[in-house]
């Protein structure tokens, strides 16, 4: 046995006052960036300031001028937020003088700044947290979606939020909001007033004579089970003449043949007035794949639909649109590719900004960006300016422009920030994030010129790596065309050879099956060159060979690990996943054979599992000793197995008894310890004497579910167990003192990967595992260091 049994102290709930070397976590990349604000300096034409609000309770600030065009003058800085809340911030607003700012978000988050926001606090202002006093019937934990400041009285503010909240306050600092007359409405055909659904957008005309709030659609029915006529089942847009009394607006949905059609189950997300007019544009959608673009010319009382290209036409009768992507934007492919944009229809539209000349730009699900041309016929005013080659296919959440229309900012997930100086015809990417969602990370210490390298893998077969501590990533492999684009990569492992050379590093990446011509194929990729393409080769990642005499159907693989060796030579890798798939490679990942626990009914199988077992975690301390855990759906129980002869021609596996209340979902073997975490919040340590995992007697900071575990520290004698889990919490327990320390909490995230490059430097990859509209599985990266 290579594993030492030396759990020194049972970790306690005591907060650690000091450590010999303090831990810290640096937030490297944003997750969802929800809403921007572009301020135009009234005293200096051609100079602008930009704020964004985003996940983790964070803001960004940058300055632009006419000479810098679509690029910030000095890059992004992060304004100071007093008493920060670790929630998603949803909306930000700054008044025309640049003196007052307001930001709102989840769990009733409300921040205000009144110190010359454009220049205070080192740039971007100092933002202070207020306690929200909600009207009767609304919780202070309400989700606040959007905020609007009066242009003449910046501290007079309207806010909309969850459960139909539409409220105002005359002081953005004191923040005692008063409920406006929109808590309940009487929809057509409804026998009684009904509550409004979530409201997510609000804006007023420049003269404050008309206000519009948008949100969920209400479908009403009559008493006795009768239904309303299609043309009066309306809702989702509300209108006011005075900002205090609100009523439902009238909406008319038309097909290209001008036939009235009933609306789908839908919602509207945002609204924008054309400056100086009573014309407003509201956008929304249904089920992410159908967008609505509505226009009102009377201040928001009556709305008519403006169609986008193929909206309302059967897909088979409308040709798809394509972007032609150059070779350098499609790594590992042999030529330029065509990226389909869909069938010329609008996807769900999340935000809109209208310019003074009646043009407008929207951002949407799938990274779609549409632009309105008011001179075109009514039903075809919107053109698609989506750049599918260079930008994300994940949702874009917000868009805003300067009053002169010369600088437009769009934001979204994962960490997307774009700028345009031609009102949405072309966009410049201001974020480091690439176009695909990433699921896992691997960090090693000796593979880059700086002594550290990171790899990530994810959607559409994408593998990217970084040599600058995660600040920027370059794509090594990506598929935008062909059946291999369905290789959704879930886990990656790289053998650290410690020579600071990429060209001879071995690595393996696994994921979901892909539809090859002969049927579903295993997704196992390997590299002998650190992922870089060798001379004369198109790609550094190759398809591995699975040796399976029984020719079982390809299954999804969820985890891959490297088995450390005492001597040099071909490294061993293990991977596991669905349908009791446990495979081993003894030649560095090129070929794989099934080497896991035997199945029920197998001859001579003393300790079987069912064929429906799904494995979620594995770890190896050496080429011989390893652990694997998952859930046996045939038996209806969580299972853990151990092997002490993993390098043998036919390794033997024995079942391990545990006291876990949930499934063990991650295991780490390092520095002579083996630690595990379960999805019920338990932390476990391998007991070499009993051959079992011992459950610690305390849940770190009462985190409900844990997903990742690692072992690291400033020196081999000062190690800690790191755990992360529900709501993005990251904590560690010193193996010397036995005390838990909460390092950071980003409450809108769940962890998607934890990897240490050295004992003192690690990386935590977060997933935004929410609704599709929030960009599920978008990446955010934190760097963990000892100072």
C-alpha cells in the first residue's frame, strides 16, 4: 500500500484566525455578464465610460474614446463594492452627469454610488450596499431584474423583479420602495384579478410621459372552463402614463400573411424607447428557439409584431443561413467550414437598445445579434448580424449604447463582452472567453515556459490551453462541422513530466459518444505532444482505439485520470462513465481495454455491479492502487471499489464499505493521502488500516452538496484538503491544525473542476448550471494560491 494513514486531526468548525501562509482565490474570468451601461461624457465629446454587472456580485469598468474605437483605452478595472454580495447582479444604471449609479440583482441586491462614478474609487466609483425595504407582500430576497433612473431626478428610481414586483423609490440611498399600481391586473376574460409574473425590464420615454414594463405572459380563462378568443389572450407588457398606475398593453401577433395568431407561452425580457419619441421596442421569446420583436408607436399602449426573416415560416420552406469560417478559426479541420446560424428565424431575444434614428440592436440566445433597419418593409426590418465563427454560441444577455450611438456594448455568457462602433453591424470581442462551454480543467506544473500549463475541454470537441496562469486560452482543437462536433468533452487529464516542454506531454480527454458512420463511437482523445500539432500534422489530439471483443455500444465517459508511475515509461490512464464503462490504457492513451468491476451474471464474479452502473469519480495513487465510485442503478445504491493491482493484466476490484449518506462524486489521491467528497456534503478520508473511507464529523461551513476535492499546501508538511460544492463555495481544512477555512463563495456557481498545478497553486473551474437562458455550463475560473 502506498497510501499513508495519517489523518492528524478531525476538522472542526473553528474559524482559523491565521495561517503560516494564507490562502487566496483570484477570480480570473466572469460567468454570466448580464447588463452593461455606456455613459457619454457631456463635457468631452468622444469620451465614454462603460460599466458591466455580472455573476459573483462583480462589476467591471473601462474608458473608451473616439481614438480607441471599439477597444478600451486602458483595459478593464473592477470597482470596489462595499459589503459585496455573492449573487448575480442583473442591471446597472448611471445618470447623465456621471454622479449617481445604481446596480441591482438577485436576493434583493441593491448597490448605489454617488461619488462621481466615472472617476471615483480609482475609476468606476465606490459602490455601497443598501438594505432593501420591500412593499407588503414582497420578500427582501426578491430577484431584482432591472432598474431605471429618472433622467431629471437620478435618485428617483423604478425597479422590476420577481413575482410581479414593480416599485419605485424617491431615494436610491434610503431605498424604501413603494409598490406601484401593477401588483395585480385584470386580464381579458379573467373572472378575477391575477398576479403578474416576473417582470424583467422597464423603461420610460425621454419626456417621462410613457412607461413600459415587460415580463411573463398571463394566459387567462373564463369561469366554467371556457377559453378566451385568441386575440385577447394577452399579457407580458404593461403601460403607464404617470409611472404609478399601470395597465396591460394590447398586443397583435401576425404571421407573414397578416393573419392573427395566438401567442405562445412566452415572456418579454427587455424594452427600449427610441430617444425623443414615443416609439418603443420590446423583445422576448418562447423556449429559446422562437423570438418576438414587438414595436409600439404610441408610447407602449398598442404593440405590433415585426417579423424576422423566416419567423412564422416552416423550416423546410426557408433555407438556413451560414457563416464561412476560416481555417484558423476551426482548428484540426482541413479547410474553411460553414457554421449554420439556424433557419433565419429569431431565437429568444433577451435585450434591445434603440438608437435615435429608429435603428435598434438586439442580443439573444445562441449568441444571436439582430439589427433593425426602419426603412425596410415592416415584416422584414430585422437583419441577422451574428458572427458564429468568432463569437460565442451561448446566450447574450444585455446591450446598451451611448446617447450618440457611437459606442455599443453587448454582454452575455460565458464572460462575454463585445463592442460595436457601427450600431451592431460588426462586433469586437473584449473578453478572453472562447465560443464554447467548458466542463473540466487540468493543471500541471512543468509543461510551459513559465513552469505551469492549463487545459480545459468542453462543448463541440473543444480543447484549449493556457500558458499564462489562466488569463488567456488558445484553442488546440475544435469542431464546428461534421459529426465529431457532437463530441461533448467532459474530462481531461495530463501527465506532468516536469521538464517544462509541451511537445512530449501525454494527455487524454473523454466525453459523450459521437455519431460515426458505423454507429455511435467512443469519445476518447489522446495527445503525445501536449495538444500542440506536431510538424506536418493538422492536430495534436488524436482518436484513441477501444479494444472490446464484445463490441458493446459506445457509452458516455465522465472522468479520466493519470495513474502515477514510480519510473519513467508509457503512462497509464484510466477513464470511466456510463454503462459500467471502466477502461485502462497502458500506452499513454492510444489504446484502451475494459478493466473495471465485473457485472452481475459474469462467471466467477464474487462482487458484481449491474450493467447500468454509472461511475462518476476515480483516482489512482500509483499504477497499482486506485479507487472508483458511482451509482449502481440496478441495485439502487451508491458503490465504491478499490484495487491494489491496477497494473496487472486483469486487475481485481473489491467493494469498499462507506458511511456516506450520498454518492461519493470525487476522489483525490496525492501526497500520501486519499480524500473524497459526496453529494450530501460529506468529506471522507481513506483509512489504510481498515480499507474504508472514514466520514469526518463536520460538514465544512454547512455546504449542502460537495462536488470536487483536492489536496495541496505550501509544503508537504503543511497540506490541506480543499473542497468545493453547492453555490460555488470553496473551503479547505488544514491537515496540521484540523481547522476549516472558507476561502470564497460565488453563490450562483457550482464547481466544474478543481486541479492543482503545484502544491501551492490551483485552479477552480465553475459552471453556470442554471437555465439555458443563463448559459448553463459557462466557464468561470478562480486561481488559488498561497501568499
